[in-house]
C-alpha cells in the first residue's frame, strides 16, 4: 500500500513536470499529451525502480537549467514506459528518446549497454509497432532477472540504473574509507555464486516469515529486487532514487540470520523513504554536525533518523528470533540484538534532542520510544561484551555515545 502511495505521488509530480516542460517549450504539446496519457494508462500498476530513477533524473536536469538535458530527461519517461507498452498497457503512440547517433532506444530495464532498434526512424512509436516488438523488448528485460517468484527475493543483474547506483556506492565508500570496494553486480542466473546467494536470501526471508510474518510481507512489498554485489568494504545500501532496489554485498558463508538482518535493514530504509516523501515527518532533515549512532563520524540528521528506525526494526526482529522455540540462531541473535538496541537508544537520544517534527512525525517518534522501552525491558542495558562481537558484516560500534533513558 505504501509503495503504491509513493508511486501515485511521483506520478502526480511527473504530470507537473510535463506541464512545466510544455510551458517551457522543451517538448511539443502533443508529446506532453501522449506522455500524460501513458502515465494515466499505467497508473494502476506498481511503479518500477526505473520510473523513480527517471523522475529524479529529470529533477536534476531542471535544477541544472540545461534545456537539452531536460528535454532528453522528459522524453526518457517514454523509454521507461516501453516495458508497460510491451505488456499491452498503453494503446496510444509513445514518444521516446532515441540515440542521435544510431537511432536506438535505450531500455532502462534491460541489461546495461543494450539498446533496442525499432524498425522505424520516428521519435513517436506507434502502439501497433510496440505490440509487434513486444517479444524482443520483454526478452531483453527478462534476461536481467534471476530467482523470480512470488515467494522469493528476486535477484537482478546489471541495468544502466543499477550500474549508476553501484558507481555511487563505490565513490561513497572510497570517500569514507579511502579504500576501493571494487563493487560489481553478480551476473548469470546459472552461476554457482548466484544460486548460493539465492538460497541464502530464501533462507533469510523464511526465517523472518517464521518469527515476524508481517515484517516478511512488508519486505516482499517494498523490495522489488536485490542487486547482489561482489567486492569488499561495503555491505548494503538503498536509495529513493532507485526505489525498491536493495544493494547487498553479503558473503555466501554468512548465516540465514545475517541475510534476514540485511533484507530487513534495506526494506526499512525503503519504508521510511516512502513515509518521508509522502508526508514529511522530520522537518530539519538536512541539519549536520551532530553525532551518529554506532558510527564514529557525524552525518546529516536524516541519516541518523533512518538509522534509528533501522535499529528499531532489527532489534525487534532479533527479539522475535530469541523468543522462538528454534534455538539454532539464538546465540547470533543475542549478539545482534544488543548491537541494534545500542544503536536504537543512541539514535533516539540524538533525534529526540535535535529533531524538529511534524505532528505525524512526533507520533512516530513517540511510538519508537515506546517500542525501545519494551525492547530494553527484555535485557536491560546493551552489553558491550555481546555487541562488540559483531564485526563480520557491521563495523565495530562506538559504545561511548549517550543513550536515551527509556
């Protein structure tokens, strides 16, 4: 439901962008009208990650006041919607951005570096042409998907949008750690590593379903796919720019509980991204200079806000594992519980002291504090002898920051 609300909000914003593009004579009235119609005809479905990427790209182009880039970004919406047209959802002509050099049409949801060359030179593709080319289009897109199924965590190979995000995470890792993570997407549905990772993600989501079925359902709703990565010095990330995508570099030797932890971690970011975008909760999100929970470096307050909510969801998951009759993962869950509880209490202290909230945001914060009170009641204060043991998928925490007294 939340993902649908976010899609509706971004669709409404795309209509505003098209109105602005028409007013600024970046595109013709006919082009704008056709793209508006295509948006309306696809509005009932779930918006894909590439749809969000196109929206943030057009905002960047408008902000840069680059008319050529803005025109290209507006037309690229048509390229995103080619997939919907191939599925028969659009029965009207569709404007697209074509390569000036070769005339090809880049498909954002196809493999990186691939392009489709329609059997026509026009920039507006007829519905009949899109229908006749649907098998070519959908085959190009289907090749990027691995391990699909309603009860599975879908894995995906590299698309242009995924590649752009991987580059961003590589650059951020270099900036923070001064180390090259050498990140790249695991490729090949039939590869041994892909099969092992798929099995581990399956075991992780199964574990969540056993102890917190509602949280597992939430992860399925929010996670469109996982881009499984190889490399080092990086574990996970997600961003509203490519909403629905989780980027995870998890070792195949790590436990199902570890996979469950990080699936929950990134889905929680997705949940809060959507909440904040639809109805802002934290009003001074860009404030900087305050401490960060767990970490040794400061970060913008919005980052701490996200981290605190992630710690809450993870601590709740580990508490549920510890309460389960299956003791197989109790020892690891206890270590993880104490680390996540530490981060939760540190984060709550920071965002309570420094945050400015909407009325809905204050209600959200109050509910987090109440949950923290319940979780701390299970064990008392976080135990350094336990939380310092977790050092394989997370960095050692900074335990010196003050905790919120709950």
